[in-house]
């Protein structure tokens, strides 16, 4: 079976390595012959990334280049890397030249149209990091954190013309502690996904694969994240803001203003009512820094409860733990965040 692997994100690297080298993702000489071959990797074009605006390949393209070095050393052929801005006639021609049987996608970032899917006799399968039909769309991991879900999971589905609406081939759920960040949860998903993908491929080759249609009435959706989504509204509850901070780590990061300076809040935690709250009558307005809890951090009043800030960073400086941050911002307590 000849596989075209489509992705643009680091979360898919372990799956690609598992397809090439085996479920563990590590080469062991001699390379074991598998009943499938990755005949190409489809990804987005190189783009500028980071503060310096350096033009770089996608994470999956860089990983493929590394894999190719190992394959060539062992006398194998390098995997072609296809980079297209649009899935048009030129891209279809390049894919058709590889004679693929199956499309495998994971965090590719584009919709596959009917003409493109027609290139694959065995169709396509997609790995989606949610319990479909919940959180169809491009950002299911942040969505689960934002909504305070107590569990999430991974779904391997058939690729359909409607986004994330294909039959479910395999699904695994796992609990959430309520302290995950998008970064940490993405690492966990990346480690779990290869086993599910390999199982689906083995069942497909054995003729045992059966799909279960999704219940469209239960479908929910998530959308692309914008940089401005990271702006903190201190009138919201401490738990909501905490979830926002964890969901938007490592991007776009949550931010506020402190005396006109852009301030990123990298880590925080809600303080239970009655814990760590300073004395005095009345409740300060949302955004006011009311004090310090030596065990937790800098305490900020929100619309409901206190939020302890644990790691912070001015836009032009390095990230600091809250104690180090206060050494350079002694006017923090009593100020109001969000004010210009």
C-alpha cells in the first residue's frame, strides 16, 4: 500500500516516523519491511516564523529531511516532499505521479476537495485530536481546555468532503486533569496517535476495518485562533482566565497591559474563595493586583475570584517566575492590569 502523508505540524511527526520506521518511530538496522510505503509527504510551503521572520520549512518537512538522511544512509530512497500553497491542478498532477493508494492526514491545514480525493483508490484517513463529533475543526486541543472538559481523545476517521464528518474508524479517550496546556496535551496526543494509526492500517489491510457514522446532531465546532484571542478580560472568572492561559500556550499567549507595557501571563492558577485573599472591606475592581501569596504568586482580582500569576513576561524581556518579576516591578501591587 502506497501512502501519501499530509501534515504541516510537529504533532504529526511521531506518526510519520511510525509509518517509516515502525510503531516505535526509531530505525533499527536493517529496516523492517512493512506492508506499506510512504511515497510522499505533502505539506505547506516554507514561511516566515518567529520574531526574526526567518523563512523556514514546516516542522513536518524538517522531520522528513531528517528521515531521508537515515533512509539514504541505509541504501533507501528519500521520500519526496511536496509543498503547495493550493491543492490545484499542479498539485494533483504531482501527487498522481506518485501513484498513491491511500491519503493519511494529520494537522495538514487544508480541505481536500473531490478531485484531490479521487487520486486515492483506498480513500483517505485523518487523525483528529478530539472525540468526534465534538470539536470538528482546526483547534480541538485548545477547545477542550477552554471549555474545561474532563476528558478528550483521539479519533481516526475516514476523510469526507465535509470537514471532520467522516466515519469513525477508531477512537481513544483519556481523562484531563484540568491543568493541561495546549503544548503539553499536544505532546501527549503526538505520543498516543501512532499506535491508533498503525492499528487502523493493519485492520484495513486485513479487511477488518469498519466505520461508524458520526451523529451530526451532536457535532460541535472549533475555529482558527487569532492573536487577539489572547487578550485577557479581567471581568471574566479566574477559572475562565486560567483556562484561556493554558489553552493559548504556546500560541498566541495571553496578554494584558501593565502601565502601558504589554505583559504576557504565561502561567497562573485560580485561588479558591477564602484562600490567599487579602483582608479589607469590599471587592476591588477586576484587574487590580491585590497582593501576593507567598506559595502561589501575584494575586489579581477577577470578575469572580482571585487569579495567582506565576510566570510573566514583558514583551521586550525574558520570561520570569513571579518572584523574580516582582524584583523589577515593585509597583505591581495596587496597580490595575489592562489599563493603558
